[in-house]
C-alpha cells in the first residue's frame, strides 16, 4: 500500500492494471459474444472496464496472472448480461 502520495500505485495495483490493459481486445471480443451492435458492445465493454477497475481497487492482489484477469472479466460481463436479461423480463410483463 502507498503512503503519502495517492498518485502512486501499489505494485499489486500496477500489475493488475497492466493485465487489464493487455486484456482490452479480449473484453471487446467477449462482449461480441453477447451483442451484435457496436453500440451494445461498446456499452458492455465500458461497463466491464469500470467494474474491473473497481475490483482492482478493492483487492488488487487477487489478480496475479492473465488467467486471473480473464476470469474476472468473464464474471463481470456474465453478471452484467444477467442483470440486463432480468431487466428485460421485468419490462416485458
């Protein structure tokens, strides 16, 4: 954890953010599995990145490898799509 300067990142946070940056193409590709329109893919990608950053802030040490990052991103996207599906079913009735 850093002390003093809030602009400095812990080593765990810096590593997790690097893994997130490297996974950007995967995030869009995974979003394309759920949606076809570029607007929907962009929305899911943005939400995924936002939630991933929040997860990194909460516990950066949890994400040590590329595999850890991909698993996190998959869980985030899957959860968000499930939330959207629940909203859609509520709106139908």
